[in-house]
C-alpha cells in the first residue's frame, strides 16, 4: 500500500480503534476482530532529526530527515525518511508530506 502512497491499518470491528500493528486483541476494548483499512499516506511533520552521517543503505540519500508524521483523518503517526533534507529550514514542523514508497529502509516520504 505504501508504494501507492497509502498506509495499511487495522480497525477493531467492535470499537473502531485503529492500529498499525497486526494484533490479536484490540488495545482499547480487548475484543478480537479487525478489518483492514487503507488510509491516505498524507500528513504533517510532528518532529524529525536530520541525519548527516548515514548508516549503510542511506548513503545516497544523505543528508536526510527521519520524520514522524501525523496522518490526516486519523490519530495515527508513522515514521519515515525524506531524502536530501540539509537544514531545518528545508522541512519546517507542520510541513505537509506524503508517503511515496516503501523499501527495506522503511517508508519514503516527500514534502508537498
């Protein structure tokens, strides 16, 4: 779903609580039973850190920002990275970003 710009979540059929993790019992009400729900991968930056010394696999993206975003239309937050973010002015808190891909490094985000 992330390759299409979306996030797969799981919604409790009893209380409607959304979760990103696959679970057997609802964290909120304790009941079993979930439906898959695809959410739009657009949201706003809550916080981030700029990585200037990249670990293996991130060399071509450095410097990059590892960000936590709150998704629009839900209470969920996800984390991912934005390539080539050099300074805080390149990614202000509250900036709108979108999931554009997923690979072995995680979610790839893009500033809109």
